[in-house]
C-alpha cells in the first residue's frame, strides 16, 4: 500500500505557507535578485508566442518578466506546492489582468 501526499501537505510546503505573506519583501527582489532573474530569463531566449512552465513559481515574481517576453500570444503556467504562495500569485495575475498566465498546485 502506498500513500501520496496532496499539494501543501509536506513540511516544506508548511514553511512556504508561513512565509508567503512576507516572501516578496524578504526575498530582496529589487536590491539583489532582480538582476539575476533578468539574466536567467535572457538565457531562455524567449520569443513572443512561447509557452513557459514556471516550476516552483511561488508568488509569481517571474511572471512580469516572462509575460513581457512571451507577449499576449504566449502563455505561462506556474506550479508550486504551497497554496499560500499560489494565492498571492493569483492576486498578481488578477491585478495585472494577464489572461495568459495560470497557476496550479502540484
Ligand atoms: C522560494 S519559493 C519561490 C521561488 C520563485 N521561483 C521565485 O523566484 O520567487 C519556492 C516555491 O517552490 C515551491 N516548491 C518547492 N518544492 C516544490 C516541489 N517539490 N514541487 C512543487 N513546488 C515546490 C514552493 O511551493 C514555493 O512556491
């Protein structure tokens, strides 16, 4: 007999649940990580119309750059194990009215 765990039930997920509310601030996005995020995205050489899977998307900090790179004809799917992080990602998607960005728990 085997047992599988659903999204959000692991210890790791609980940690992200607690941190989701402050993640964007504590992640030091602008002073530190934004440049690396941009450099990593440049390596992907995305083009308008491309489809992107963002594994471990968290609160969606990659989405603004990805969305700009693939344009309205492209699409982005974010997956993460933490529902709390995904809730913030959904808010970001709604606020920006990105019709081509979706997220799912995994
Ligand atoms: C550090 S956070 C967000 C990272 C995000 N890519 C960023 O740049 O801000 C890591 C995310 O990965 C997700 N995650 C960690 N391990 C995972 C796994 N095994 N399967 C799916 N998602 C996972 C967590 O739920 C969380 O949303």
